[in-house]
């Protein structure tokens, strides 16, 4: 089997390095391409073959990995006339797009590839350069399940958490959920930390303090399991009326100190609306129901299924409550 890798930037180079070690030990061939040939020189020096174009790489590879900046680059590599992957692959070949891409783009490409007998799967990664170097990466795959199963051993060569999560586009949706949450939380943290420092707490002391609280000890997404995923907010772990009291105190302090707190005040408005709905005795996470209602979706996961996930991958500290 010959495996191709296109895109040898910071993330791609580390992933390709770990993949190449597996391929070498398994006597599989490795073919590389990048817009800058110098990026590929270390791989060529270690025995990898060079392809002058994505099309040339496609013609000799059974599986291809892409690690590119974004949708327009992926589309160009995949479909460019004369030089793109499309039309050059062997029947049944699989392309895994490791880039952070738009769900609409990967679905469009998957349809084009399927017309010619190829598999195109979205497989965005999470873990950053450090994770790419160490192999401590999550990969969320959407697309043909049989193609994923057939080639999972290759994904496992450079990621410790490669999982299939659904039809084409599912991986990209999951990646955008993850990253958007991170940047929203980052914005909120900037607000509250500037409030804390302006309120007179030394920055390192503040950081040391809050990272030992319930929010600091628990993994961010673990907190969704108790109420939100189950759509069960009673009995409360921490009552909404108490959460509103805390947010009132915090936003009042921000105004007193002259600290802009747009995200915090939006959260306060959500808590206030939930209180107006009569949910004061429900859990402090009950305002999340407002967004479910606005989005027009239903979320109610069987607790047994949640427990199965937590048994496979336990919470960091027993999923602490937001007291």
C-alpha cells in the first residue's frame, strides 16, 4: 500500500512524521507533496517519494491525507484541472481531509469524489502542534464508515483518539463546535480576569485560586452530561436563583470597577430570562433550555448511554458541580 500526504506545514509535518514511522515499520510506501518542496526534503531524505502535484501523488497512492489551511486550499488540491486529486485516484481510494474545513465544502467534495468511485472523508484534528508532535491528537471523522474502519490503523499511527462520529460533514461540525466554544470561553475569561485584577487580586494568585475551583478542576465538556444532555434540571445541583445571585454580584462589581463585561452581561440576561420562566428552583444550567428552544432542536440522551461514555473515558475529577 502507498500512502500520500499533502501539506507539510507545522501540523502536517508532525503528523506525517509519526505516520511515516508506522509506514516504514509496515513496509508501506510513503509519498509527499507540498507547495514548498523544501518542506518535504526531510521526508525525501528519509526515503519518502516526492510527487510534483496532487494529481501525480493520487495516481500512485491508495490513501491520501490532506493537512491544508482551509476550504479554498482543499478544494484546489482536490479538484484543480490537470493537477488535482480528482480523476487521478485509483477506484476505491480514500482521501482524509485533516484540515479544519466548512461542512458544506466537504459534503460537496464527497459527492464529487463518490461519482468517480472514491471516498472523501472529513477528519479534522484537535491537539495543536504539541499534540501533533506527540501523537496526542483527537480526530473526528465523518464519511463512509467502511473506509474509516479499513484505514483506522493509519489514523492511529499519529493520533490517540481517532473516532468515527457520523456522515460526511460530521467531523467538521464537531471541530467548529469545539473551537467556537474555546474562543467564546477565552473571551469570557478575559472579561472576568480583568475584573478580578482590577478588583485588587494579583494575577497569579487569582489564577491559582480559580483553577482549583469546580470549574477549574472539571473538563469543560464533561459538564454537559448531568443536565443538558439528559434534558433534566431537577433536582438541582446548584439552583438557578443562587446562580443569578452570583452573576448579579459579579456584574455589579464589573460596573463598579468600570470593566466592560459584554459576555458576562449576556449570561446574566439568560439567567434572568430563565428566572422569568419560573425556573428558579431548577438547576443553574436550566437557561441552556432557552437556546435549545431558539435553535428548534431536541436534546435528550439516555443516561445509560452517557454513563457508557464516561466509563470508557472517565471525567477528570468526578465531574464536579458548579458550587
